[in-house]
C-alpha cells in the first residue's frame, strides 16, 4: 500500500517550489520550517498518510483525532506561493520512505525541492552547505553562489528527505539538500536560524523569521520530549556517521 493523500484543498503543485524537513539531527530543518509556517500563517493543503508512519494518532486544535501524517502546507513569500512539507515523524521502513518520497516528487514534477537538515559537528564549526543529485543543477546552484559540496557528508545521508533529494532527477525535479552543522545533542534554534538566513541569501527567498521564533519552537519540542526516545537511526543504518533526516 502506497501513500494516501488527504487533500484539504487541491492546487496544482507541479513546477512549484517546496521546502522539506523531517525530524533529525538537532531538529534543525524542522525547527526552521515550523518557524516559517508559524510566522507566515501557512495554509494546510494536504495530509500525506502512509501505513509505515508510527501508529500514533493525535488530537488537533479542534479536539478531533487525526491519523499520523506528514503535512503539506502553502505560504506566501514575496507575493509568490511556496510549499512546505514536514511532520513529527517519518515512515519507519525503507520501503515506506521510498514510496512517500516518490509520491512527493510526483506532486512537484517540473519544480524545485529544497531539503533542510542538520549534521553533527564540533562546537566551533558553524557552516551551511548544499548537496545535490544532478550535475547540471549543481552548476546552476554554484552560479548563484551556493556552496555545493562534493566530499561531504562522507558517510552519506539516510531517511525520507535523503531519498527525496537523491531521486529528484528521476521525476524531473530539481532537488538539493542544504545542511547546517550542529552539535546535534539537543534542538538547535541558532543553527535553524542560520539555515533560514542562508536559504534566503542563496535562493533569494525572503524568509524573515526572527531568532525568538525558532527558540520558542525549540522549547516546545523539549517540552514534548518525555521519557526515553527510541533510537530509530541505528535501526535504519549500520553507518553511525551518516546523517539522518
């Protein structure tokens, strides 16, 4: 069984721009997108449901129980529509992550998808860089001034966002993953803010999200984390040095 898309409204998403982040190292990308959604009053577009998502249904703001899902939303940036995709979890199987990645790419065929993520690094290292899966798109990004790396992350990338980035050329989507370094042992709003500022600079997307917005979200994430958190990274990969998004 593949992904089920529960449309709230159904715009034409082909050839559009999408920002993606999943929970991961320092929750850097997710903090950034959650902050953007909150500050720019994101409009929910669709709930993407998959059977391999963790089977935890939650109450929404109206007190109604909703199935586990990843939320597609739409924001307005400088008079243009931009889409965002994030959730509290991602599919727990490689097959589920692959199926959901393909579904997202097909929705944005002909468009551009920017994945936002974090990578564990030493405290003194504060960098942002991008990787991509298409040589011609890499040349295009470099012409804009984007720092596109060829040699890192050395151990590679795993997870749903990694598959979205890697499979993009197969579905006629320009895909990149922009990564901010972080200690990774707790949520990192400073790295999230740096990531947003870099996206704004490199892609010309005005995302004026103040640092206190990401800090508020970081505190909210901490408050939600109770008890021991299950380590899904070790279950998905034998390489402990790869970054998980």
